[in-house]
C-alpha cells in the first residue's frame, strides 16, 4: 500500500516535470504494481494530416506508460529506461482522448519487458489503436 | 528532377500542416527518391527528465522521416502510412538538434520498409542516438 | 463450424507439408477463428549451447502460429504471409516441449497483426519464454 | 589479431556444438570485430510451402549472426544472448544458400544492438531477403 503510494507519487512527479509528457498534457490514471494507465486528451498540436493522433504521439504515450509500469516493479532509487520500442498501429487513433494501459511481462535484475494497449475513445466508444512491446533496463534514478 | 521537386513539395506541405510535425518544429533537410532527412531543434517541451530529447519525440521523428522516404517512391496520389515502428535507443539523444535520415529498403505495391538513423548533434559532434525500422503501406492520398 | 473444420484442415496440411515445420515436429493443438495453438516437443537438433530451445526455433514456432491464426480469419483461397516478426525472449525456453498460442488483434483487407505467447513446459510447469508480435499480409493461396 | 583468432574460434565452436545451428548446417564465413557473416545452404527440411527458406530459419540465422557479432566485441569470458529479435521480410528467401551479415551498432556494458542483412543467392544473384535488428545482453560464458 505504502509502496503503491510511493510509486504513484514518483510516476506523477516524473510525468509532471517540465518537458514532453507534461507539455502534451499526459495524465496518470491508474498505478498498480506492474500496471499503469495514462490518458492523453486531444489537442490540435498532436494530430497528423487526417486529424487523428500522430503515430509519434501514440508511440510516445506507450513508451511513457511502459516506463512507468516497469519502474513500478523496481526497488526504490531505480528507474526503467527504454531500450527498444516496437509499436503496431492497428486502427486510426481517432478520438477525444487516448488511453494507454501498460503491463509488465518480465522484470529482471537488468531487463524489463512491458506490453501496452493504446485505445482511442471517440464518442464514448473505445477502439484499439495500437499495441506496443517495450524493452527497458533499470538504471539508478538521477537525484532531482 | 520534376518528380523530385513534386515529392519535396509534398513532404514540405505535409510537414508544415497544422498538427504535430509543425508544432514541434520539424524541418525538411533533404529529399531524394527513397531518402529523406529531417532536422528537429531542441525545445524545452521536447525533453524528458534528464534534458535529452524524449524517446517518443525521437520515435515520432523517425516515423515521419520513414513515411516521407517511402512516399517519395510511390506514384503521385499515394502516400505511405505506418504499419509498425520499431525503434532502438542506442545512446542518449542529447544535443541542440536531431537529424533523422531515412532510406527505403523495400518498395512494393502494398508494403514499404524504411530504416532510419537518428543522430543527436551536440557542440558540432554527431552521435547515433537511435535506429528504427518502419513498415508502411501505401494508401490513396486524401484530397486536401 | 464447417469453416473451423476447413481452417483446421488447411493449417494441418500446411504444417505437415515436407519442409521446416514438419521436419522439426510441429503439432497443431487447437484451431479457432483467430486463435491457433501449436506444440513442439524437444529434440536434440533444436537446442542451443545450454540445452534450451534455440531462439530461432522459438521465433519460427511463433511465426507459424501467427500465420495460422491470421489465415484462419481470411476468406477461402487466401493465406497470410509474414511481413515482420518481433520476438522478445523473457525467460530460458527450457522444457520438454513448447506451446505457442497465437491470437489475431487485427484483420484488415491487407494487413493482419497477431500476438503470440510461447511457453516452455518443464516437468509439468509452464513458463512464459517469449512473446511475439507478427505483422502479416494476405496473399492468394498458391494452388498445390 | 590474436583476439580475432580467439573470437573466430569461439564462434566456430559455438556454431558447431550439437544442436540447432550445426544440425541445419550453419557455416561461419567471416569474423571481424563487430562483424560476422554466416552462410546457410538450402536443405529440404529448411523450406516452407513455396520452396523458399522458412521465415523461422531466416530469423534464426540472423539471430545467430547477431549474437556472434555482439560477442566479438565483448571481453573474454562473456557472451551475448538475445533479448529481442525484430525481422522484416522484404523479398522471398529463394536460393541455393543464405548469407547473413551482422554488424554491431552499439556495445555497452550490458546491452548490445546489431543489425543484420540476410540475402538469398540464386544462380549467382544476391537478393536482400530480410533485415533484422537484434538487442542482446552480455552474460558470463557458461564453462563448457
């Protein structure tokens, strides 16, 4: 319990730091050991030519969710950084917001692997837009 | 020649359209058949907690460069959209700007494949930050 | 029902044809629309230096399971061939046999995507050894 | 020089050990620091339904070449094992033999990344059949 609070606090703080994740409006929805959900509302500066979320934005959200999920399984003082990010786009990311749900499938001393489902919510209907597999490695958390 | 001009014009227009690629400041550097280079200067809203370009930004730039390179090999009226995007991060993307150089390795009736090298330029020194392999498929260009 | 029988028959026949899948001993376990399970017993010629299933064998089994699952969703006369195969190895593939369970997450006119879990069964205990994401495209079934 | 001989010897020995790589007939062609080429002649038990090399065989050869190239950059007593293997099939692997040429693009204390080109040689003509990106990690070489 205590630990879930610590992890949620860490993920909220990293997400809210000045930079990419905060500037695009990333919201932390749920945090549990090995599972993190993020939410990203649509903004004009996040779309591609057809008005849907840009593929880079989808990949970036998946990446951040996977990093948070993997980090949630690490001991205090360590953070997971991405080694590789594989994203498959299975439907247009069209909607008022995206949801990225990440789940760890491996946590080792060095390597973690998380899978992510990114859905687009349009008029209350949720459509799977992308799946991602993210490989990460654990490093010391830089003191901030 | 004529055709290279047409392709460059198309890529410049798609990149400059309101949305993600223009809002982050993506610049088209070079366009040749099957090869496109993009440049992305550093901005505070593109970084992660350590001040380097965020992995999602790196992936998005690679994606856009690959899409442009693949599209450059298609007949007029068709555009390449991403099926899958695989990015390996090999060094911190630290620098004043990124360069993404995409090159097609396959152009079929349906499927294209492009590889991308993303380098970070810091104080004039260029470091390979990420490599990506992008699978795309050709669709009709939406009339705009 | 009729259709499930047709699909199972097709997958059994393709798996049993002279060549790689039959020579290594691939067995079809379950076939349902969009879901296929394969089984591969251990043989001395399938191992790597440590006695576990070789990574190439694991990837090949995942590939075949994904192809079968994707093909099961196509109309008669069409077969899914692999465009890209992404495999993450999450634990040693140590055991008396492997099970590969593939499930389609997208079936389009051109592109299909399937995810696969490969588990290794050792002394009755099942361990997740690898996950794979496979992108495929539909082609005409060669008449044989 | 001495070191290249040591590395070549290690790769030859690992490749020739009883198991998958020797049973399919893998040959070591070239070994240099960070670069390894392998050759695989066609055999009836390596093909898929159309008579071309099976995708799993192509992936396995790429994997072994990448592992050898990554290991060649490690200090004595360490070996690179695969974390993830991403293969794109860009043309049918049709020919009398395959050539896999692997090259490391990153060698870290923990993680290595290698890219591989697999070509098929048919009647003296070499065609790019697949490209792969392989992520590996260094482990202690098991004493054998």
